[in-house]
């Protein structure tokens, strides 16, 4: 069994409570209605003609792991090879976004295949897929490589022994460096056609497909996302002056985020959730996998510097935060070295701002608080950003008095 399989939190049908939990209801629906014999046959065919002559595959439906959109099963072949079947349980049970889900899956597959062709970042291979639920199995699915390795129990800096920090930092810097260089001239998602075998192009993000024109600059990208979150945040707090002030600050902070020389691109591919839960390591802390590229797309360079691995936390001690700061510094130093060597080999002056110049800066922390969050945290993020912007020169009470009645959008 691969270490990735061993590291996952596996469940059985006895762990489900479908009568009281909507998510569990979806999983139970898959177990009851999906044609797993069909999926086993599809896996055998995906192994190739020779294997299909005598080989078999078994899917153990008594053991699975799941998230908000997918349920994962192990596929064990007769020759001992193990694959992963990732089934989209959201494709049934009253889902009104079937076309959006289909397009999202195809974009994720296109992203994985582009990464495998153009980088050395360890991501799983996709051997076969059905992006529509209109198939004999009954659900959309991916048949994927089962990567070796295990996830950590906490952020890298706080979980990996300090003696291994330099080794891990070098590997994360390499991932960021390759993403920085896998850039495009548009903001959006990667698309390689319906069969995911064409050259990559960029299509709009799902939430802007109906807009009059796609976002063309980093300023539009950040502003659109922030205002969408502000609207959601104020749905329950529209008359609260402190919440309005927090949202006003988060909106106003956009001016502190934007780097002018990269505003029009190029725009690097961004994971959007690059943290310990999506990183696989072996026992020697070699990076063996970067998982969950659903929702990935091109983004402003400033956003690539955002990760829970690099942010300090107000609720922990200075000593604990210093470990994070030191680890972040190691990543930045390695990244800066990679960028310098790249400029030398390309005989380029490298006049545009690079990622290492952003990572760990005040700008990066403001970007993190403004983007890597949820609407229900806007009040607390707004206060943190206010402290970054004004230090002790302006009190929170003064800001509320001035902006508590401001129009946020």
C-alpha cells in the first residue's frame, strides 16, 4: 500500500450518518447507486490492451475517504498496482451546477497534464476520466496515480524537525520557482479541450464567464475577489459599523497589494491552497506530491506569495512564530538563488519584480489577509490589516468613527 493511501483518513459505511448529514447522504448515494463493476472495467481498460487480456481490478467500497465534492476509493489491480478513483459525489443529488462541475474537472485535468509536461513538480498522472455523470458508472470520475508519501499534521515549519527545514525549504522554493515561470498572458483557468490533449489555453474563471469582459489586470482580479467577499460578509452585518469599517479597510488595502510592473502580466499558475494538507513527503522529507489542483488557475504574482506555510499567527507565541519566519526566510533565499541563476543563464537583466522580492514582506501579509480568508472572518482580517497599514498612528475606534458608515460597494 502506498504511503499516501495509508496516510489518508479512511472511513466505512458505518461512519456515515446520512439521515442527519447532507454530505454523508451524498456518499451513501454513491455507494448505493454507482455501478462499481463498470468502474473496475474502465480501470482495466485504462491499463492497456495487454493487461486487459488477463488482468483484473477490485474497488473496495467498504473503505473510502471523502471531502466536500469528491469521494476517493482505492483500485487494486491483480498485479499489485494501486490507483485512486476520485468520484464526484456532487454531480448528483440536486446539483444545479453540472456543467460548471464538468468544466472544472476538465480544467483540473488540463492543469495536471500541463504541470507534468512543463515542470518537474510531482503531481499525480490522470489515466482516464469521465467529466460528465452521464456514463454507465453513474458519476463523473478520475482514475489517478496513487503517489507515495504522507501529509504532515501541521504547517511545515511547526511539524518538520528544524534540521530538515533547509531541505524542505529548497524543495518548496523549487515548486514556487517553477510555478512563477509557468506563466500566461491571461487570468483564468487552464483548458486543453474536451479530451484534455490539446495545447493549453486560458479560459475565464467560472464566476466571471458571464461578465462583459474577462479580467485583464491584477488590480481587477484582486478587487473583484475582495468585493465579492465583502458583499457576503455584510449580508449579516450590513448595519454594523465595525464590520463596515473592516470591509472598507480590506477594500482600500488593494492599493497596497498591487505591483505596477506586473499588473498586466505575465500571470503565473497558482495552486491557491498550497499548504501541508496538500503536500506529500517521504520519511526523509523529500517532497513526493503536490495534491488538489481543483480550482487552480493563473493569478497575479502577488497571490503566488500567499500560503499558510509563510504566515505568522497572532494567537501563538513569538518563539513559535519565529520558527515560521526563519523557515520562510530559507524558502525566500533559495527562491532568490534560483531566480538569480535563471537570469544569468538567460543573459537577462530581469527588470520585473520577482516572487522572492514579495515573499515574507508586509505586502505579502496584507495580500494574505485580504485574499486567503472567508467572508465570516472579514472583521478580524480587517483589524489585522488596519494594524499593518496604520501601526499605532490610528486607533480602531478612530477608523470606525471615520468609516463605519462608508459605502463599501
